[in-house]
């Protein structure tokens, strides 16, 4: 559980660091959600 939480925090950090616009934030959050969903399966 602790490793999963750490990975999620790191992923969010990288997603937010790579965003330049509000639109980009939305797209990055959507991609991160999709990745987490695939990892959960």
C-alpha cells in the first residue's frame, strides 16, 4: 500500500511538472487516471 501511494504521488508530481496550460493539466490528469485504471486491472 505504501509503495502504491508513493508511486501515485510521484506520477502526479511528474504530470504537474510537465503541464504548461490549464488544458494540458486536464489532459495529463486524464492520462494519469487511465494509467492508474490499467494498473488496477
